[in-house]
C-alpha cells in the first residue's frame, strides 16, 4: 500500500503535535443561599393590668429587644451549621473536624507518579514513569557508502536487563551491514550488535554489552478491545524529542496492511491506534494502562486526508518472533516462493485480466524459474482463490521448506501468443526473513 510508510528514519532516507482541548470544570462548590430568619412570637392572651409607670415600660422594652437579638443570633448560627453539614462547606472530605469553627483545609491535588503493585491500573503519568526508562534511541549509520554516509534514528525497547533490545527491522536498514548504536534514557551510549532481523514482520533484535538495564514488561495484546486507552512512547524526530509520550485508544485490531509489493510483506494482523505516531517512533512501545508493552509501533498512513492511523505489531507476535531471532538469527519454520509480486484488482476483469498476484520479479534461487515468467498472474494456490498476498501466505503457512505448492497461473495475451491458464508445482524455499 503506497500510502503506508514506516515511521523510523532509515539510512538514505530523510527523517507532532497533538492538540487537546480539555473542557474546563468548576470546583463543585456552590455557596448556600442564606435567608433572613425572623423569630416568630406567639400572641399573648390579653389580660387587663393596672396602669404602671413609664419606667416599667422602658425596662420591659429593653428586655424584649435583648431576647429578640439573642434569638436572631442563635437562629443564624443554627442555619449556618445546617448549611455546612449539607455540603455547602469546603472541607476536603465534606465533614467537619468536630470543632465549631475549625475546618480541614483544601489542598491542590497532586498527581501520584508512584507506580503501584503489578497488575494495578495506572494513570498516564504513572505509565510514563514506569515505561520510559526502558525506551532507547537507535542510531544507524551507513558505514558502507563512505562517500555518502547518512544516519537514521528510531526507537527501541529493552527486552532483557542483560542488553537485548527490540526495534523495527527498517530502523536498522533491513540489514546487519550498518553501524548501530543505542542511547539509553539516562544518556549512556552503547555499540550494538544485530542479533537478527526479520523483514517480513519488521522486527530486529540488538545486543549491547551491559547488565542491569531497566527491562520492559510485556503484556498480552490478545486481551485488547476497541476503545482501550493506550500510550505510544518513543523518539519522534529523534533524540531531540526522546521519550515523548502520546495518549490514544485502540482504534482497531487484526488490521492487515501491505507496506510494499514483495512476497516478504507480512500478512500479520496489526493493532491500529490514534495515539500520535511520527517518524522516529518506529521500534518504540505501545503500552496499556498497566504499563505493559502490548505492541511495537511500526507504521502509519501518512496520505493527505488521513489522520491518526498508526499501526503496531502485537506483543503476542513479538514474543515468538523475537525468541526465534535470539535463538536462530531468523524466524524458524517459514517458507517462500522467491518472488516479487503486485496485487491486480478485479477492475481489469472486463478486459479479460483476472484478479490475483502478478509476478514482477523472480529470485535466482526460486523454483519458479523456467516455469513462470514476469507478468504472469497467480490466481489459485492449492485450489484456493488468491486475490491478496495474505491469502497466499495463509496457504504457505501450513507448509515447510521443501514442500510443494500447486499454483494456477494466468498468462496475459501478448503480440505473439494468446492468453492461457495452466498449473505448476513449485518447491518452497526456507525463508530466513532477510534480504541478504
């Protein structure tokens, strides 16, 4: 798919910003509305009394005023206490501390970045604190073409404390011929050896001479569901923005993407996310909110009109592929035909051209040499209709090196011959996943 590009910066290849608009919220406090309280006096039965002097009337009036004032004071105090106990106060826990006029002070909440026990749901800040130390910068220098030496930068993840690091194969130029170095989060620089790389899955394993490195925790990508929060951590743009963190959700699972037209293109199912991924993020971590790595960021759709469509290799696949790369230097048990092909859509069927995989190139060691030719179209494999590369790879997945596969070939009409359809038996090659 031409619109999908790797997001590391490769040798010989030139090397974001995500705006959020959080809504504003109030402090949740609405002051109580106080009404004037006037004591209600009950009418006193009238009884005729003898006339008294004016001095007695003045004394009675003074006493009445004092009583009324006391009633007003105690009434207002009672209303204040009732209003506070119902939520009108500003105590941190909504309760008084038992003293009439002494209340708990309101403190500005601080983000807790202390990482809790394993398996505990974390805040984004806690995830960053937990994962960032295991993210490294991967620097690749083309030391082969000395007249045009260029370097590229990507990200990597410390898998084991004894120096094993995973990154994307394209970050190291899909080769072990380049000079590779690693810079850890604390600024230490190490020369790195390429243990193995796999073009099909776009994974590579590096080894540095170090111990006690902060290794990541791998999670189970099969447990992800649409809408789960995830974070991408890596080095977009290189070391200048090393350890950048972006937040998003799982936008899709089991996505199939074709990054080029070769047989080595993976039919792997990817995790799709809208967490911002930029050049340099390749090889970095996609993590869940438990601080576990559940994917390796590998590519995005960068065509005009597309936004927020990044893809990561699921951790379930990373585990098995990385294990083989460490043990064998390649992924064990895979096979290939040894061809380069392009997809032909059904749009040409009206012209007599069936949908399928058109052969563009044939490797020198392929058993297809002498049996098929350039521009032939594969339409069936072992009797199964083939219109996409992933369908062919599904058939080949059940086979091992040395097995044969029956291909149905359509040969288009030329100036000297008519079109034809025929079957061929092809012996499969061992696929080491490299371009060497």
